[in-house]
């Protein structure tokens, strides 16, 4: 009988521990995930990003010539065909043609409704605000942005930045002038938002490789 | 061994007491260790963060000599390690002034860069004289741009806790809103703790020591398991921070905090064991007295 | 006589076949497809997407014909919307649109007005034309609705490889952080629930054991 009492006294704290742990774990799962996301954002923003290859894309390149005689190589959807470099915010990232959830995880994506890099018009690139374009807001007027492809190097200078709503397509529409438009989410780094930050850059130099 | 009277009510009260203890310990510890600037400033001192930051600044200006044409000495002669330490402390204090409501907004830093401005102005003037450069608007613009860039870069290197980045996540304004609740929460959880201890004593006069010590053991065990998981899983080592001075400050602070919390909880655990031991000794004495009287 | 009639019948059927063929053969090019999209009333963003797609993916003349044909059906759909809401066809609205005197570029903001008036049904009808075109061209085109007037069209080649993924409706990407805080929570909650339940059952059993030892001790 004494043994039974001793067993009850021994096991009771373990039962209390189990019940309390279960309640604390269940209640704190979501807040901990949110804090972890914020910590990952602060500490791991420049870390390497996961490679995902769930979707198989058609792989092809089509060599062509522009009106001015320069050679251009058109990439297929999903291909990484350029890199973007912005020294002022220490950014160097791959640029993919097309944008899907998967491609946005891999790098900076080019909006399908914009011209290919090197062609006349508006090149529109976007990326996640918590990864590649985390510091896009720190790009200042006059900062240089370089897009490098296998057929040339294209230099732009930041002209202005603005905030727009996701329902407004004005800034990503085709233009008559040569420009680069970079955009990302604005206002809420830890969740979705209706606002976008656009950084508009004017073309400085087009250097096609011979 | 005695049986435990009113088992289920006492068990439920003990479970609630565990939460009250975790609450009062956690919030009090957080207020003293995480919501004041002092522990952060002490970590910076302990880990020589100011020196590491100074080295990084010197390296930056040395690397930029090639394209700026301005020797690193022009900058480094105007700032000392003490200046860097003061800038770091100022940023930390400003952040906590905003969080605790002393300041209405987060002002990164207002440091007196007069010496740096004079050093750069003197260098520019000397260069202009040597090379017959006209002192016009373009010259003044260039000088201003150089000074602004230098101040901005030095400021970045003194942001050792990445406060600018944390502010971007909106955390400061959230903490500012929560700060007002900290003291009330401490009083409430302390009050609840006292209340449940009193209730347990009232309804279980013979075994209250057992229940209270169980509560202390369980609350400290939960905290210790979490802290040890953090330490042993190496989560802090996985933090990707390229800059040495930031890495030292951040991991120094996090490690220091976890270590202090482990010490606190170990003390509480030991106190729980002592209470349990006292209870067992009392039980044995009373049961031997009962046996002798029978 | 029989042979003579047979020969005439053969000539007649040959002529009719040639005649039918001449109706369908028009030797369209990629540029014709793009021009058809513009005249059908496609917004310039979609024209650009189509141009980009056709620069990389090449087709035969008959396939371009199919595209021109289906795009003109989309144009009819848009004309219906324009007539219903503005009392004019796309071509009529274009004729009345302002023209920049310096560049000669037509102000196509009227197209946005027409597109804004399109219902989900209009959009689906238009997209179905493209899906049909894909079927005839040997492509597999699928459309997924993401929200109100928000679709994703995926074009796959005969081998199932993705040729392009086109947004329709909502063109600006969602580039914010995903909120993954609830990912895996249901499973985790079940485990916590099991632990709490086990604790509760153990507490009940311990209380019985405790009562038994109380009864024994008197």
C-alpha cells in the first residue's frame, strides 16, 4: 500500500509535466512559427535559397537579331537567362524568364508581359520582399543596376521609386522608352499586402556582345 | 507514505500554478534581461564588438581607397573605438527609449560627426590647393556627398544588433504597444501564483508542500528542456550573419540570455527538490510517530 | 459513256476539294497572329506576352492560321462586351480614340474600360478559345481560376513540358512573404491533444490508485 502511494507520488509530477507541455506546445506553435519567420528574415535574408525543381520546363534558346543588327538570345519560360547586380544594396541574384511561385523562390523573375532584356521598352522584374528584394527600398536615385545576359550587359540608373496597388498595371505596362521596372511587396514583410514598391530605372548603356 | 487528499482538485490547481509560475518567471526575466538596454550594452563590451566594428570600418575605407581616392586614414583619424562604442550604445538606447515609450519614435542616431567632417574638408582643401581645383558648387557638392556617405557607412557598421532591419519588420512598434502591458502582467501573474499557492495550502494542509514543489519542478523542467534544446540543437550557430561584429553581438546576447535563464531555472528546480525533500522527511517523521503511537 | 461520266465526276470532286482547301489555306505568320490579337482588342500586356511566346516557340503556317482564327473569336467576345456596355464595337471605339499627334500612337485606354466590363464568363469563353486552339495545335493548355477574374493559363507541349505560364486578370505578382505559421499545425495539434488526453487518463487512474491507498490506510 505504501508502494502504491509512493508510485502515485512519483508519477504525478510526470503527468503534470506532460499535460502542461502539451498545452504549451499546442498554444505556442503558431506564435513560435511567426517569430521564427521574423528571425529567419532578419538573419538569413542573404543566405542561399532552396533549389526546387518540381516543374519541368521546355528548354530552348532562340537566337535572333534585333532591328539594329544586335544579336539576342531569347530564353524559354523558366530559364535563368540573366543576373541582376545592384552594388548599393549588395544584391547579386539570378533572373528567370517568367514568374511562378516556384521561380520566385529561386530568384528574381521577369514579368512575361515585358520586353526581353536588350529590346526596346519596359523590362519588368519582381522578387519577394523578404528575400531577394528585401532592400529594394534602399536603392537611391542615381544608383546603378546592371543586368548581364549571355548576349550583352545592360546598365540602368535609378530614376524614381513609387508605391502602387497590386490592381494597378500602369507601371508594368509596355512603354515606348527604354526602362527597367523593379517591384516587390511593400509594407508588410511578414505577410501578404496589397501595396507594391516600384523602382523605375532609365537605361544608361546597352552593350551587346559580338 | 501518505495518500494525497483531494487528488484531482489539487492536480488541477497545480497545473494552473505551473502556468502562473512560468508566466511570472518568464515575464520578470524578460523585463530585466530583454527589455532594457543595459544587458545589450554589456554584451557589446564583453565581446569587444566595438573593436570588431572599428576593424570592419577600417577595412571598408581601405577597400574603397582605389575608387574614392581618399586614403582610409582621413576617415580613421577622425573616429576612435570609444566613438564607435558610443554610437553603438546610442542606437541601443534609442531603440529601447522608443520601445518603453520614452521616445515617440525610433530615431536611429544623432552622433556628432564634426571631427570627421573637418578631416574630410581639410583633405579636400589640401587636394584642391595642390591640384588647382576650383572651389565651386560642384566641389562643395562632392564634399557633402563624401561626408554623407561616410557618416551613413559608419552608422551602418555600428548597427550591431541589426536594429534597422528589425524596425523594418515592424517589431519595434509592436513591442512599443506590448510594453505597457508588461508590468500589469507581472502583477497579475504574481498575484495568481500567490493565490493558487494559498488555495493549495488551504485545501491540502497535509500535502501542500508536495503540490507546490511539483509545480516548481514542472515549471522549471519545461523551461530547462526548451533552453537545452536551443543550446544543443545549435540553432544559434545556424544564424547566417556575414559580419563578425554583428555575429558577436547577436549570438553573444542570445547565448548570454539563455545561459542566465538556465541558471535561474536550475535554481528554481533545486528549490523544488529541496521542498520535496522536506515534504518526504516530514512524511516519514509523521508516519513513524503514528506507528509508535499505534 | 460510263468512263466519261466517271472522269467528269473525278474532275468535279477534285475542283471542289481544291476549292475547299483554298478557303482554309492563308499562310499566316507569327506577325499575323500578333496583329490579330491587337485588332481583337487584346491589352498591350497580353500582346507582349504573345509576342514573347511566339519568339521562342515556332509553329507552322496552318498552326498560326488556327491561332488567328481563335483569336478573332476572342475578338468577337470582346466586341459583344463593348457593344453591350458602350454601344460600339472595338474597332469603332478605336476609330474614336485619341491619337498622339507627335507619335501617332492611339490612346488604348478604352480597351481597359472594355476589359473591366468583362465578366468571369466572358473571360472563360475567351480562354476556352485559346484552349481549343491549343488542342488543334498539339498543345495542352489548362486554365486554373485563382480568384475573381484571376486565372493562370499553363501551356504544355506534346511531351508535357511547360512552355509558358500566363497570368490572366491579375498581372502583378504576389511577392509578399507567405504566412506559413499554420503549416503543419493540425498534425501538431493532434499530437498535443493525444499527450494531454494521455495525461488526463493517467491522472484519473492515479486518483483511483490514490483512493485505494486511502481506503487501505483507513
